């Protein structure tokens, strides 16, 4: 399963991770959307879509809704794949959108980070 890096969540004085929304300890937090982070499991769904002008995009959905985590992961993917992209939080789920058909490369990168991947 995935190890959540220390730099994603703020810590209290005892070194325990705090929820970015309610500032409670992650183990005691009831915020929606943090269940995957609590269990340490992320199951990302990758799909290819066409934009308005016919260009392809790679969409990675079902990610944790933590903006700092998404920002760092998106930046790393964009750098490794040499493409543009962005991240969004939609309905308490994180979404990473990359330009072009990068599904295999994204899958390889996420698998190396111990994130499970499915294709849709």
C-alpha cells in the first residue's frame, strides 16, 4: 500500500498528521474524501478524452482531494512526461488533466509511487 509522504499533511506537536480541513488528527478525522488517505490506498482511474478541438487529454481521476498532494504530483508528472496539465478538485475527488495520450506513461509513474491504477 502507499506511504503518504510527510510533507502532505501538517503535523501537531507530537508529530501526528493533521487533516487540512478540520485540523484534527487524521485517524480521528471524519471529513469526506480522506478515507483513501487514512487507509493508505489510492486507486486512480485513467481515461483518454477528446477536447473541443479534437485533441486528446489524459484524465487521472479518483485522487485524494488534497491540493498540496495534487499540485506536487501534477508538477512531477508534467516534468517527467514533458507535457502541460493542471489539477482540479471536483466533488471531493482530485483530478489531474494532462495534454495528449499519456496513459501508459502516467500508469508507470503512478505504479512506481505505489498508487493502484485502472483504465476506463
